[in-house]
């Protein structure tokens, strides 16, 4: 699983039939120290998240199972909206994370 910020939408009028009706969102993973991922991902949104919200994303086979039968061509699914992240030596509320990002 990963935590990230929804930064946009993806509109695809032509796509695999198994993705019909899926809302696709662009998620920028939160960069923890030593975390390797450095690019945004596309995730199916199951919960109605909006741009600017921090979300919990599952990947791989967990994403396919979370979405349905496990046979859809899906790598990432948004399964929750994050209210707070607790990290060692601090508690970072989502508003504090956003302030930190805005300042640099």
C-alpha cells in the first residue's frame, strides 16, 4: 500500500471493456525518506476521492481483488481517504503535509 495525493483525472473514452465506468485518477505518492517511487501513478477510484485529497492506494493483485473478480487489467486502486499520517517522532495531519508541500 502507499499514501499519495490525488493530482488529477484521466479521461479515456476508449479503453478495455473491464474498465467501463471506472473513474481514473492520477496519484502522486507521498515521498517518505528512502522511498523509491518518484513518479505519479494512475489508480482506479472506488471511493469518490477528489483532486487534492490524500488517499490510500493498493497495488498489484490486491488492487485487482479490491476492485472485483481479480481479472481486470488494474495495477492500482484507491481504497481510502487519509485523515492523518503518524510518522516516528511526529504526527503529520494532512493539513500539515499540504503546508509543507506548499512551502517548498
